[in-house]
């Protein structure tokens, strides 16, 4: 396990997906952001759903996805609806 799997919501599978799309460090994830990271994952794994997007955002904020603020969840839901396959 690498650096990313130490973040909340990031297990070995998501870490592997992040690495496969060129995101290997927290700094890279912060630079790219949860939305772009999720879009990259979705292109290679169409099964990527909103929970993965929320998990990535939670990882950036250092919290479990269930603890994301309601406004953040609403923004992520709108983004997901606009970009889901």
C-alpha cells in the first residue's frame, strides 16, 4: 500500500485506480481535485459511481465521505448527474 491508501476512503482498489490514471501522491490529487480524478477513473472504469467521487473529496478534506458537509454533497451530486455515463 502506498501513500494514498492512508487517506480516508481510499482503499487498495481506489489507490490502484488513481495510480493507473497518473495520480500517485496526495499533492497530485490535491492539484487535480476530486472531480477530475473521478472523471479519469470513470473513463477507465465506467462502474465508478457517486460514492467514489464523494470518497475522493473526503480524502482531500481528511474526513469520511459520510461527514462531508451537506452543501459539498449537493455540489458533488450535481456534478455526478452532469457527468455520469
